[in-house]
């Protein structure tokens, strides 16, 4: 697996990996208003977010250059030392094989070496135990709750996690 910059054609894969609205909200919280999201919605959002040079969408591809995972990295501070991961997703047919962990390890290296990050952060819904376990396996530690979201008639708490580099 290698990590490369997001290409517009990757958006079609990402939308196919989301099986239901619950998974969709676990992936994006309220960052997209409508479900289902279209590939063009993702492309338009990424174009808008990329305007200031602080946003880096990445895609993990297998040995055949087929997308198997995706995430974004973005600076959260003016000094450009803290990088936040988000929109982490792995192809549904490949989940449970450690690909998420491998993709996050590659993203950690990219953040440290290319973006000169000193610390990483990520948010995860408390209800998303598999993602939380993956993030812990990569070295993230819980550092508190950030906010609550009303999702599908439930209240979901977002747990903040961070990893010094």
C-alpha cells in the first residue's frame, strides 16, 4: 500500500465504501449536509478546502493502484505544527485486515516528514469503537471530548485524540 494525493476519480470509490447513513455520519459528522453524498460533492468540498494550502486529501492505493482507503490531513494552527486527520475510511471489502492502521501509519510519516508536524489530532465518535481502537493502535491517546452531535435522533459524543510526534 502507498499513500498518494487524492485524485478526483477517487471520489467515486469513496462514495461506494459508505453503506448507510449511519456509516456516512460516522465518517463525516455534519460536514456534508445531504446523504447520500455524490462524488462531485466530495470534489467540490475538497477544492474549496484546498484554497489556503492547509488541506491535504490523500488516498491509499494497493499494488494495482486501486484505491483502498482515504483520509485528509489539515493544519489546525497558524504555526503549522499540528495536523488533524479526518474523513478516514477504508474500502468496506477490505476492513478488518489492518489496512486502516497501515494507512494511518503512512499518514503519520507524511505528516512528520512532509508537513513537519509536531503533533497529530483526530476526532472519533465514542460510538465508533472499531475506529477508536485503530487510532489507539497507531498511538493516539484520548484527551477529552470536544462536542456532541445530534445524529439520526441520537446524541453522539466526539472524543478528541492526539499523538505527539
